[in-house]
């Protein structure tokens, strides 16, 4: 059973030092970041990193993000940092942006972290506890989102403690994650940014650094069987509750609400139940008996969505219908998570 420091964001130095000692000893630590919680291990220790894959039941071909607390750690691992990458680092680090670099040929980072790729994804988190944990460990920390593979990422310890407490040595509880969605993952090629996974840092914000920003086709498109993808994580079932889910979106609110009511009516006629997840101000327009508020704006929705997706199975309904949010700004990241949670079962009108 893990040692659990549950003082939320009042975690004391000594506890971070104890957790850092676990990292140095080759053990796993559950820790907060500004995006979602991570399950961390010493990124330079192959045996420790393999424990992460086992704890999550994660496919070995899905690489981990390496978390650093200073630029020297990056320089130690990567072949080079280009001018564009430096500009991005200056603007967005510490923060929710992961950059995919070419890794040094000496392979300082073990193959288990990068799933044998010649690249490595790195980010510098801004969360204070995460930063101190890395600093006190003195090594970069490899960490995926804290969840059993396929489940929604953990954004508060209460949501994940049951599934992970026996798998880590130390739990640092920093309260609810500020952002609630994982970092934006990008690769820079010849002055073009390719977004492999959208997140809090939006396409629009990246365009302020370089004009040429491309969204990978798999961000919203489905990966076909045996297709080679730029980011292996795109292939896997993710975020999905056991209950069947569906996303419905239209720019025209009335159209969206009518469609959701039409589907609810059809399902009800079969004697089955529907749960609608929508904006608070829309909820009284839905005919479904069960409805939940997902938040009033994109930031709130991002913060709430994983906790809500984790709760829907308890409701024992036959279908969950979730309002879509469009693709602008943070909407792209939310839509990317929702269509995966719904296993590509969605309607855009
Ligand atoms: O916000 C986050 O990024 C959180 C927190 C804990 O930092 N971490 C996270 O890790 O979301 P994970 O493992 O759940 O997602 C990492 C994603 C995966 O889709 C993976 O395929 C991709 O990043 N990735 C990692 N290294 C890569 C690489 N070298 N090339 C391409 N994609 C990579
Ligand atoms: Mg994940």
C-alpha cells in the first residue's frame, strides 16, 4: 500500500523529499501536474520505467513523456533544440506543452521510455509539487497520465486511488488538476508545427509563434487497422466508460438540443434510459430524466470531463449523450477526448 500524503496543495517539503527518495529508489510515485495526475518513475532507470507499463497495463509500443525541471535536463537527452523549439520553450514552459525531440544517439533515455523510437517527448510542468519532485529527485521523471490504460485520466486522487494505490509507493495529493486535460503534444518539422495531441495550449496560441501549424489527421480521424501513426497513443481506446456514449454537436444550439431530444425519445420508447451531459443553461430543455452539468465554458468543461466520464457507469443508463463543443481553441482538445470516449460514435449537424 502506498504512503499517502493527502494535504492537498499544502503538501510539505519533507513529503516531497520522501516521494523523491522513492523515485531515486526505482519506485513509482503518483503526483499532480497542472494537466492531469501522473505516475512517475526515474526516466533514466529502465527497470523502474517498466513498472509503469505494468501498473497501467499499457502497451509497450506507447512511449512516455519525460518531465524535466530545467533546460540542462533536456540538453542531456536530445540531439538538438532548434530555434523554433527554443521559442516555444520560452513562451510555453513551464506549462502544458510536450515537444517531441530527436533523442541523442547514446540513448541516455532507455528504450522502454520511448518505445524504441528515435524521438523523445519532453515537457516541463508548472505545477509546484511536480517541479519540486523532479528537482529533489535530481533526474527527469517519465510519467504517463494516472489511470489504468483505456480509462479516463485522473484529475483528482479520489477518482484514481482505488485503481492505483497498490501499484505505487507514494501518493502526493495536490487537489484537483487546474486544467483537467493532458498536455498538447507537438512535433516541429522544418518550421512547421504538427499537433499530435491537442491540449490546453491551442492551435491559435501556437500560431503566434509560427504561422504554419497543422493538426494531425488522427486528432479527429479514426486510426485504421495496421495504420502507422506519428504518435502511438492515437491508436488506443481511451477515456471510454463502459456505458455506451454518443457526442452530438451543432453550431446551432437549438438544432443540437432538438437532435439530442429526438434520440432520447427513440431510446425511451424502447424502455431504455438516457443521461445527457450538457451546459447548465441547456439542461432544462432536455426531456431526459437524468442530466448533468458539464460546465459553463471550455475551461470548466476541460476540468470536469474526466471525472464525469468516470461517474457515468454508476448511473446505470443505456446511453450517455454528450453535447459537443466545436473545434475552436480548447474545444479541439475536448472534442478529441470526447470522440474517443464515445468510440467515434458522434453526430455533427
Ligand atoms: O499532460 C500530460 O501530458 C500528462 C501529464 C502526466 O504530464 N501525461 C500524459 O501522458 O498524458 P500519456 O502517456 O497519457 O500520453 C502521452 C502521449 C501518448 O499519446 C504518446 O503516444 C505520446 O504522448 N508520445 C510520447 N512520446 C512520444 C514520441 N516520442 N513520439 C510521439 N508521440 C509520443
Ligand atoms: Mg494517457
